[in-house]
C-alpha cells in the first residue's frame, strides 16, 4: 500500500485509499498511524469496499501543527470531512475507528450524522459514557491520561532508557519496535502524539461546549476484555446517550484489536453491514 496526500495551503494529510466500491473511513488512535489498519484493509478490499485511512494531523506522514490547540477534536473532525470532500465522496460513508480515532468517530457520528451511514467504535465508548459511566475501574485504568499532560516531562518519562516507560506502559507490545518507536523517534512526533491529549483533556471552561447530540445512525462497539486502559462499562453504557440502534460485542483480546484481532473485527463488521454474511 502506498500513501496519497491531500495538500492545502496550510497542511498536508497523508492517507491510504485502497480498493473500489462503497467507501469505509478508518481512523487510528494513539500512538498509531494509518498503518494500524494494514491487516484489515485488504480484508475489506477483497469484499469489494474502498478503504480510506488517513494519518491524523501530527501522526504518520501528515503535517505537525505548531500549537497544542491545533490538535483539538473539532479541527481533526474538519480534516476528515475535508478529506471526504477532497475525494468527491458525497454519500454517507461507513466509519470504523479505534482509540482516539474512536473518540473522534463518536463526535463525527453525533455532530455530522448526515455524513455517515454507520459507525463501528473499537475499544472506546461514547465520550459521556467514558466520563460518567466507566466506574472506578476506568478511573484506575485511565491514570496515564493525566501523566501525558505534562509537557516535556512526559516526553522524557516515557522515552528515556530506550523508551522503557513506553515499553512498560504497553506491556512490550510487538508494535513498539516495528512501528511505534521508529515513528515517535522522528523529530516532533512524540510531542505531537501527546498533544492530542493536551488539546482535549486539559482542564478548561466547559460552559460554552455544545452538548453532544444523540446519534441516530446504527453503531457497533467492539471491546477487548483484557484492555489495559478502558473498562467494559464505558463501552456498554454508551447506549444511554444514543437515539439509534447500538450493540456491542467482546473479544478475549487487549487494546490494540486492529492489530491483534483483525479477523474478529472483520467478521463482526461484515455481519453488522450484512446480517446474512457468513
């Protein structure tokens, strides 16, 4: 697979665009790039789908914004919609997203419902469910989100001694040496990845933040029962904040399901799209 590029006067967004047919957008999370979908993309292409998987701003081969505020979810959503328009895709599309990409996916599926036909959220539940219904387990598992907010200190803490902190944090996941460390070692990339947390989790005045509309499009959640960072409750209780059909399934896997459990995700997605799929 070869990346393509959407270039404007102030940014460059890299993306994969594979296959022909009905489009599916796939959004990655931290600390990944669009490469996290490398096992799944051929599966969907072989079923006649067209898969568009962008590197989010700051990740992969996309541009690095200058300021922390440039990593806000609102701006990242705008990138996705801009890419959709750039590719002349006018119809509602299928959406699949993981980790931070799933956070963004929930917002897209809520604020821009006319742009999306359905949504599959992997690992991360609805933002309100994460904040209100994840329980004590989520509070314990989410400790790292606060650690990531300390500029400079976080970079040093997780990267020193051959990335010992990140190795411990991810329990030495195989992606470390093959993808994450080579990517995050590039100039500015680790700070850019952490800025995704800093732009969206730093304490701020919520009085002007619009309420998230209840999405009416069909949504499927996929949760790994051995996820180190997320509780099952934050996925399960997503139904409380939706007006449309919601179901979630579990698998005996960890957090990086697109890499570790691609066959499971593919089968669940195909059954979600077509109940008669076998």
